[in-house]
């Protein structure tokens, strides 16, 4: 009888510990500022985190990367433009873009869309859906609908939060809401960091 009771309790403990390790699909990583190589966002209420891509799209101008890619050496710290794969076949991506002619600092950048000639620089969020190598849908930020806030930017770490509304470039009635976005990248390791 004691053996049976012990086995029953052991099984309950085993199943409850497995349940605790199962990730809640609506949970995002904590918003940190220490270079933990994390990224998370909710798109229309659904949580997304980076996924390692199995698809090489270098033939259309993108590098092969493990989930997040950015060229931190480009433009003397005046451009921040991480490309994040949201699925394992690299068909769904989100991109943040800040072009600040004065240099990117810790501050709030209001979304202003795709205007390349804006004197404040281009600040936008994009969402891209591909079929193999063909762009199927593209969403761009609606100006003044949100912001990207850089909470830390030094030689090793860039982190922040973001939100906004996006609109399909081919259908003005097709919109997405971006909420609870956060990123915390170690500039030295993010391009090689292996996401699940």
C-alpha cells in the first residue's frame, strides 16, 4: 500500500513539474536591459517570439540568420533595424526601423511611417508575410499610432519597448495592432544567437 501511495505521489509531482515547464503561448519574455537576447510582441493579441529560420533568403537581399539579425556597425549608430523571424521557415517577419541622423539615443521615437525624407529620420514597424521568396503581404506603421522607445543603448546592449498600429500597403482596411513589444539585444552576440 505504501509503495502504491508513493508511486501515485511521484506521478503527481512529475506531471505537475512538466506542466510548470510548458510555456504559455501568450507569455512574452520580461522587458530587460541587460543584453539577454530576447524579443517579444503581441500582434492582434497573439504573442510571438523569434524562431530560428531554416530558410536562406540571401538571394533576395536578406542574410541567413538564426532568428534576429541587425547590422550594428552600419551608419555609425544612426540606424537600428532588426529583422526578426516569427516562424521556423522565415515566412513571417517583423522589422523595426529607426533612422536618426543625430544618432540613436535612449528616448521615445514616434512612428512616422516610411517617409525616407523626414528630417527626424524614418521611424517605423513593418510586418512581412512571404510565400517562399515572394512577398504576399506587407504592413507598415500608421504615422503617430505608437512609438519605439529605446530604454538603453551602449556599446554592448540595445533594449526598448514598442507598440503601434500597422496597415496593409495593398488594403487600407486590413490593419494590425502591435502591443507589448520588447527587445533586449547583446550587440556582440544577437546575430549568432540560436532561438528555438
